[in-house]
């Protein structure tokens, strides 16, 4: 009997999946691969069912003879193991981010004369309705809020991209790339105080209040499903902070990061060039504890940002604060530096990990931007935040466009660097 292989990354079976299964079964013994959670989060939506529950979906289908694990986006391992005569897949992967995966499948099958069969993608109202329902479920507060903690268990390092509007949230949500045979995407979104303020034309001194920040969060949540990490500046007064924790938790935000400074906010990258006052360990621990005490779930994370290296207080001060903040209830430690290389960040992480192997460490490599995610992970870092790159790339692009329109008294000269209207229309989902 001929052997057929197909693979699925779904939480809900609809007519499109059943169409592929029925077509595949015509060619022989059907082996269905179920992609692992770790592989799914690299390019597909975050699973709402556990891996075992997803496997059970396919075990209950009579046309399927065997259900197996697929641990990677790549089909290579399973194809070499089972050497199927046919691989069956929807034809939608011809021109999307899975194109390279498809090409690899074709090349491997050629080794033993196997064939790729592509079934026309099912585009019906019922399929669209199910896909929309799954997307909406992922965006619900109770699902979104816990996702950051789940990602910390699935990813060697969680990648968060700065967003400050609905359109930048769509970029973070939909950007998927192929690199060296792997597919990848951003895991989370960072709503920066600096970029949120800049988008509103305001200085980064906590002038934009929490009510306005919440409107930005709403805009982002309306069009995305990824977990949100909020830049909470100093957290403000304890009485205000506990109220905001409750609000953010209820909205579905996954984490807030607060820095251990007091007084009028100055951006950390100014360092000692401007007057900045670090809070006492006791006061900041009290703020962390107060925030943790009002939480209603275990999903929401309060992350303590340590400014000791920025303010040149020394490594030991940073470590003393880190251990104290964790003891006070902090769910993670963000260590910040404005040095051009990551040496002091790595030194902190290595020393911290000697005593604490589990508390997540977060970094923002704005200054030391030559460091790779792999290097960060090797030093026990769990989350990397690309904190301002979208804002910094957008402004010069828009300014140059404005300059050229003024120069030429028309828009023709800028047309070749503009996104097409059609691309804008297709970027934004219709319900």
C-alpha cells in the first residue's frame, strides 16, 4: 500500500481540513503529522488547545491511519523517517511564507520518486467564520494575558517588538520571515512610553497619562492577538500603581515593566548626563508587593527594571536590587545598560543566574545592538525587546517623503518607495 503524509497546525477541524484528509486518503495509508507547539508559534497562530488535545482531534478521524508528532516547521525529519509516496497539502503555501518549506518537501520527495499533491485551498464562508472565531478567541483577555508566560516555556528567547498604534501592531502581528530554512515571527509587543509619547508629539516625561496609554493599548488589541508588555515608567504612586495593575490585568495585558527611579522621568539613555534619582530598595519593593497583592490571576507579570548600571551605581547594587525585587514578588528582572557592548549585561546575568535559575531576565539591546538573540539566550536571558526601532525607522521615511513632495511639487518622485493602496487594504482584516 502506498503511504501518504500530511501535516496540520489547527485547533479546530473545518471543511477545508476534511477536504485535504479525504483527498489524501484516496492515495493510500494516511499518516497525519501534528505540529508541535514550539514549531507552531514560529509562524502560525498560538495554539489554544494543548498538543495532546490537538493530536486527539485527528486520532478520532477514521480516514487517518496514524497520527505522529512533527517537531519542526520543516517536514524533513518525518519525510526521511516515513518516506511517503505522497505528501498532500493545500495550495496556499505556493506564494506565502511557507514557500521555502514547500520547496524543501519537493526536493526531499525527489530522492525516492515521491509526489507532492496540492489541494485547492477551501475559501468558504464557514471556513472564514471559523478562522475569524479562532482569531477572536486568541485576542480575548483571558487567552492573551497568559500567553507571555506560556511563550517563556516554549521559546529559547521571546522576541518583543515596539508598537505604538494599530498599524504598527499589524506589522508585529503579520511579519513572518524565512531564514536559513526556518520560519520566524515576533512573539510579543512592547508598548513603549517613549514611542507612545513620540507618536502623540509629546515629550517622554510621563506627560501622556495612563488613560491615553490605555487608548493605545485598545487600538493595538483591536487588530492583534500577541501578548502585550507595557512600559510603565516608574509606576507612579503606589496608590495609582495598584489601580493600574487591576485595569491592565482586566484588559488582557500580559506584563508591566516599572523602573526603580523617582521624580520627573528622564529617559534612561541620558544616564548621568541629567539628574535622575533611583528609588530606595525598600520603597520599590513595597510598590512591587502592593501590585502583586491586588492581582486576581497568576497570569499577569510585574517586571522590575533596574537602573543601577545606567546610573553607574555598580554591579553589586544591581544584583542586590535584583534579588530584593524577586523576593518582593517581581515576576522578572529587566537589566538596562547604555554601553555599546553587552559585557556588563552579560556579567550581571551570569552572576544572577548563579543564585536564581528561573526568574525571567529581560533586556533592551538598543545601545549594544550587535548582540544576537542566540548570544543573549546563552547568558540566561529570556526576553529581548526591540524597543523603538519601528518609530525610529518610520520618522525619517515620512520626513524624506514630505521633503521630496515639497521639492518637486508633486508626488511622482516618491511613488516607488510607497506601499501600494492595495497592500494597505489587504493588510487590514475585514470581519
